[in-house]
C-alpha cells in the first residue's frame, strides 16, 4: 500500500444465491486483494432472513474492515467490479436475490450524498445483518449522523439473524 494517510472503510457483504456461504467467503478472499488497500478484519458470518421480497432464500452476511487510499467513489468502482466478476447481473428487482452484494457502509467519519453513493449506507442503522457484524469488528464505532454503534445494536432486534461461525 502507498504512503500517506489512509481511511478506515467498512464493507457489507451479502449473498443468497449459488451457495451463499461460498460466495461470501470468496468475496472476502477477493477483498484481501483490493488495490491501495489493506485488509484489516472480517466479522463472523451470519444467516439472515431476506429484506424486501420474502419469496427468496435466506442470506449469508458479513462485514469487512479495510484501510484504504482509494477515494470513496474509486472504492465503490472496485466493489462493483468485484460484484460483476463474481457473476452479479444488475437487472433484478430491488432487494431481489443476488449472488453477491458489496455495499460501502462507512468511509472514515465522512458523510457523502451523491447520485451514486450515499455514506453512511442508508440502511445501516436499522439492519441487524449490518449492525451485529459491524459490532463484532469494532464495538466502539461511532456512526456519523446516528451515534454510537452500541446504542444502535441495543435498539435492533436480532431475531432474524443467526451467527454461522464463532468469532
Ligand atoms: P441497498 O443499498 O438497500 O442494500 P442493494 O445493495 O440491493 O440495496 P444495489 O443494487 O447493490 O442495491 O445498488 C444500487 C445502487 O446503489 C448502486 O448502483 C450504487 O450506485 C448505489 N449506492 C448508493 N450508496 C451506496 C453505498 N453506500 N454502497 C453501495 N452502493 C451504493
Ligand atoms: Mg445492499
Ligand atoms: Mg448493493
């Protein structure tokens, strides 16, 4: 990784098609190879009920932490390239089944609102499958505009969520 100051970013990983466990593990392996980026940690893997259309398989979810020199939009480009490489077609319905979803959850303490990128990710503060894995990695985290992660976790039911692996 190049010299100079990097930013801590958190990436949400999800899959509910074509062997989701394998897809998520594969994505985590590919995230180790992101350019100008150092892989720091992966959360436990979780099984979660689908959001949106209910007539689809359960998801496997995880969160990854990295330190990156990529600016936010360049990082999003890399994540979308990985989604495509892993076989995701961008044609399905919103929140429909997918082989892989890589969302940029947090980028340092930045708040970003552009046509292509919203950070913190808009669903983050109320999604159990994001909050609990984030908490695995960094329980002291503060979510810009939302407050301490620990408080968001305390307010978020996890009855739709099941850890698949131990820490
Ligand atoms: P959700 O964003 O509610 O989890 P999704 O992940 O299924 O839904 P996608 O189809 O993966 O949505 O992405 C739709 C668009 O969202 C992308 O083309 C991207 O430009 C935009 N987007 C905005 N903010 C983000 C972000 N923080 N991370 C990833 N994509 C984002
Ligand atoms: Mg998503
Ligand atoms: Mg997405």
